[in-house]
């Protein structure tokens, strides 16, 4: 029984030692958004240039990061987004997600 307890303790310690997911830097995301995203989604993600382009401002950071990662990998399909997301690093994705998540969204309603 002791080897099992030791193995569980080792596994728990190893899990704690794993590096955390990259945290996004909103300011870096703002700069990248100006280069890559603003033409279709607006500079802060709140004013898309066409109705079929979604509002990104105020979305959950983890949702935005997953969506961009899925476009990059091909899990989500859109030729335009695949081209843009395919050029992004993991840090770029984290930064963009942090930037757009930190913006006010016109979709929120006051209560």
C-alpha cells in the first residue's frame, strides 16, 4: 500500500510543477490586433466591419484563446481566420484573447 501512496504523492507533486498556461498581455494583444484583427472586427473588437464578423470585445478570454487555437489547427473552419490564426504563436493567441476580453462589449445589457 505504501508504494501506491508514494506514487500518488509523486504524481500530485509533478502536476504542481508543470508550467502554467501562458498568460496573455493585453497591451501586446492590442498591438497585434491592430495588425491582424482590426480590419474585420474593429480596433477593440466591438465594431465589426460586416454583420457576419463577430464582436470579440468582452468575450471570455479562454473562449477566445480556444477559438483562435481551433482556427489555427483546423478544428474550426473559416478560410480567412485559418490564414490569420495560422500565423499566430501561442503567446500571440494568449495576448489577443487577453486584449479582447478586457474590452467593453456592446452586447452587454444594463440591469
